[in-house]
C-alpha cells in the first residue's frame, strides 16, 4: 500500500499541473470512445497514441540580487535593539551584544536551513517553483510551516512597529522636522513608559498605504533600498569618524575602520546590483532630506565637522608625504607665496594679487601684521582681524590661507614670516610686500630688510599700489631690460599665472624689451623662441623690442607706453636697491599698479 502524505499546499502549488493532467486524461478518453464506436460500423481501428501530458511553462529565471532585494527586509530584525535603546538599561553594552548575537544566530539558522534543504531534497525539487518543498520535508509534517510563517511575520511586524515610532519620536524631539508643531505632536508620549502614541499612528498609516498598494515584491525592493542606504550611510560615517580621528569621538564599542569601509562599499554596491533606478531614487531622497534638515536646522553641523576632520587628516598626511619626498628642483617652478601687510583693510591690492597667484597654479598665505607685543588685548585684536579677513576671502572665492601676526617691529615680523612652513607641504619661495605710491611710509622698512629676505633665497615682488587699482583687468605690460635679464622669466611666468584667473579672462600680455640697438634683433628672436617653446598665450605682435640709446630715459618710455595698462611688471636688481634706495621705485607716477620683481635665480620656461 502506498501512503499518501497530506499536503494542503498541494492545492495551491500543484493546481496548474493537475489541470494539465485532467486535460490530457480527457483527450485520451475521447479517443477511446471514438474507437469503440467505430467497432460497430466498420473495421477496427488502432487506438491513437495517448497525447503527452503538456508540461507547465518554465518561469523566467530570477537573478540572485532580485531575490536578495525581496527577502532582505526579513534580515533586519537583528537591529531592532537600536531603535529601542531608550528602553534599555545599558544601551552601550546591550546594543552591540544584541546586534552581534542576533546576526550570528540568524546566520546559524540560515546555514542550518540550507543544509536541511540540501540533504532532504534534490536539486530538481528545489528548482521546481510550483510546489513548496518545505511542506514535504518539514520536521513533524506540513502543519509546522504556517506556524513558522505566522511567527516570523508577527515578529517582523512587531519589531518594526516598536522601532519605527520611537525613531520618529526621537527625531521630533531633536526638532529635526521643518515644523515646530509637527515636532511637538510627534514627540508626545503616553503612559509612564512614554509610549510614542502619535508616532505609532503615523507608522501604522504608512504601513497600510504600502500594503494597499499591492505588488509586495516591488515594495520589498524599495524598502530594501532604504535599509541599504541607512546602513551604508552609518558605515560611511563610522569610517569617516575613524579617519578624522576626532578626540571627542569616543564610542564605547570600538571597531576597525576596514569593517566600516567594507560595510559602506558593500551596501552601496548591492543597491545598484539590486535595482539601479531604486538606488538612484533612494540616494536622491536621502540628499533631499539632508538638505531639508540643514535648511531648518543650520546649527546642526555634525556632518560638516566630520568632513572638516577628514580634510584636516588628509591635508596633514599629504604635507608629511611631500616633506619626506625629494624636494622639487627649480626646473619646474611653482609659486608658494606669502604676503605680509599691516594695511589689509585700507589697501586690498596686495590681497587681490595674492589670490590671483594662488587661485590655480600656486599657493598663498596672507598674514596681517599687528604692531605691538603679544598680550591678551593684541591676541583678541588678531582674532577679530582674522575673522574679517576670512570673510573677505570667502566673498572673493579665493584659495588664500589667512593668518595674523603680532610683532613689535617690521624686521621681527619679516624674520618670522620667511621661516614659516608652506601650507602645501613645500617651502615658501616667494614673498609679497606692498606700499602705496601716494604715501610710501613703509618703503624704507622694506628696503632695510631686503638683505634679510634674500638670505633665504626668496623671490621678492614688491607691489606699488595706486588709487586706480587694477583698472579693467585687461592689459598686463611686462618690461625687460638688459640690466635685469635674470628677472625676465619670472616676470613672464607671473603675468601668465595672473592671466589664468577668471577676473583676467579677457586680458592679454604685452612684452616690452629695451635693449641696445645692436642686440635688438637677437633679443627679439630669443623672446619669440622663448614664448613658442613655453607655449605661452602671448601673440608675437605683442612683443615689442625698443632700441636703447645712451641718453634714453627708460622710465619715461615706461610711463608713455604703460600709462593705460592695468598692471605693469618691472624687474629690479638687488645691487641697485642697495645703492639707490627708494629712488629705484620713483619715477613711475603716471602708471597704475606696479609689481617690482627680483628673482632669487633665473627661472626656466619649458
């Protein structure tokens, strides 16, 4: 006798197959009746072969990530303790232990289920989606399946219905939502345990909306995305906190940064493997909610603080790396400029010049000098000045690093500035000083400290500013003479760097070379070759060679040719500055802002 196992799921999973069998049996019976009828009227015909039982159409294969997206919400019960942290006696101890224990227990259960399926059913039975194999191989029979499904469903529902309202209540109590009225209503609780009654109503309402939508597989995929983006973000924040090394971040449960990084990459990667469209939608929604919270809670800047720490650590590592590597030779010169001025709020020309130099091709440090000895009063004054300068730098979208310096004398200030490390991790190589052409009170101090500056092999540029400022920012005139040819390449490079700033996008460079008459052709050819080899954006028509005679007044020529220039660049020699003093800077009253350049060594343009 053959024993038949009672399986209530057979009516559901085998209905299609049974219908096909009934159809086949009916066809066979019809053919048999036809044969019997023909027996009485004529010769006996051979019965027709029974029609084969048609097989059910095989369903389209489902990818692993699609199945994973559908069932993933069932794996999230291990984190239920996080949402109930307010009800735990020691959440710092219970949450890590509970989460890890739940994860390991769940993994063990899934491994046992996989083993049970492997030893109790064949691969063909497991691949057949028209019947529930677990009903055939379950311990104690099929009746345990509905009990297990009910227990799992109720457990998952209870976990969500307990966690979600408390999370929403905590968010409202932190005044995160845009409306204060909504925050107040959602934050209210009832009973001695402060149960989140109002938040529960919202949670149940949202649950009913998704259930009534139908298509639970699609809903499960979308919910999986929100779980993934939440877990991925938490892991990313944990990794960034590890990297930032903020001393105020002291978690009671410590983990390795590698685990956090792997978790973040795995979560975001799985999102796109599951469904790229849902993944993009989830990330966009997260960004939208974050922007909404930031708009109504500008004082909450935790994420900005984390990124600030990350950038700080990254900058520190890069600076140490650059310092340990071999110093870059002068074959490839890059300006790392530092400027010192005590007239930062009266004359902005030096600050503007520094931000043009450091915008793209170089680095810049601007130091505001405060006269006096260091004290509580001067320290507060320095802090206030730094805040004002930082606002000025932000308004101009500059890449200049701002600092202040309290010093009793100009010489001591210069001595400290030229010893400062560069913000890029490399040494500073250029010092920018400034004076007013109309009132050159500090020009003597600049000249007196010139030898001190040159003792550290700095390139020096001295800006003489006028009330005209930089005009329309269209014309840069560079003057080269036979007496200061070692400054020529540096002056051309400075003009090119300044021209690279967006405020000079409509500008152009014009080079004037004053040489003895007998060398004019040679110098013109040399300049043409220099510009062509260096691929500098200077037209040959803008290279003008002026013959110099014995009685030629170069300053008069400069005043005549560059009176309408927005910026004029002139070279100076250290020997001339030593012997002639302030007269080196005199005689240029008819031109606008002027840069006087002295190179520590001749630069190469390649």
